[in-house]
C-alpha cells in the first residue's frame, strides 16, 4: 500500500506521464510495474521524463509551495483570458430561455367581464 502512495506522488511530480497514457502509448499498470521494479531514479524513465524537466518541476513545485496556492499574477492572467462577450451572450441566451418558460407558465385565462345587469327600461338591444 505504501508503494502505491509513493507512485501517486511520483506521478504528481511528473505530470508528463499523463500524456503517454492519454495517447495510448503506455498504461498506468505498466508505469506502476516499472516504478515497482526500478524505482523513481532509474534510467528507464529517461524516455518518459527528461532529467532537466524533472529538476524544473521540482523547482517549480517548491517555488509554488512557498508562494502559496495562486499568485496575484496567475489570477490576473486568468482573468485576462476571460472573454466577456461570450459570457454576456451566454447570459442573454439563458435569459431568453427562461423568458420562454415563464411565458408557458403564465395562465392566460381570459378575464371575464363583470356582470352588469341590464337596465330596466331597455328591451332587447334598443
């Protein structure tokens, strides 16, 4: 069980492994067996994880942990990429759909005119 948790942390440190699984080149089972047999520092990983990249990810992970979850620059960049026109179009279309549903839910019963008694001196539409 301990080896399984160590493999999970190894995958989190090396996210490039996910690309090989998504492409169908490798499976998680094969990666786990390689990890179990050879360990994390064996040269069998050179095909999947270049050494320079693993050092960069370790540095980035340590810097990210020191800086906090999200920095201000990441938040600003995230909001810069938001397309406000598409959000407005989406909100408008949702409002139109809700308006149609409200129209269906309205009870359009014809209003009855209140009864007005006929005056006594009038006979048959005189």
